[in-house]
C-alpha cells in the first residue's frame, strides 16, 4: 500500500477584501496538531482495467464497469497547548 502523510500546523491567516487595498495578518497560536494519512491500495491506478481484473467494479446503477481501488484516509489530532480552565 502506498502512503502519503501530511502534517498541518497552520497558525496564521491573512484576511482582506478584494478591492480595498488592505489586508490584516492575524497571528495565532496552534491549539491542535493534525496529522493526515492517505493510503492507496494499488501502486498504479489503471483507468481502463481488463474485465476480469480485480480492480473492476460495477457502477451504482449496474450499467457499466468502472475502475476501483482501496483508499484509506485517516485524520488524527492531538492538543498541544490546551490547558484546563480553573475557576
């Protein structure tokens, strides 16, 4: 299985209006860290597989055969800076 791993740590954002010639940059602090993993079940996707191939599925309406493959997407996160709020 081929795997891609993405780690997102976006904390800042720029906000502006199209014709205003103004923009604001808002600096933030990361609250959570997110990790995205994408696993593809085949080494190469064949858009025109043979009819007897295991990578052929039937469309939802049953009228045509279409290529198919397994795809696993996993989102995981953990908080790094959230503290318990006490009164």
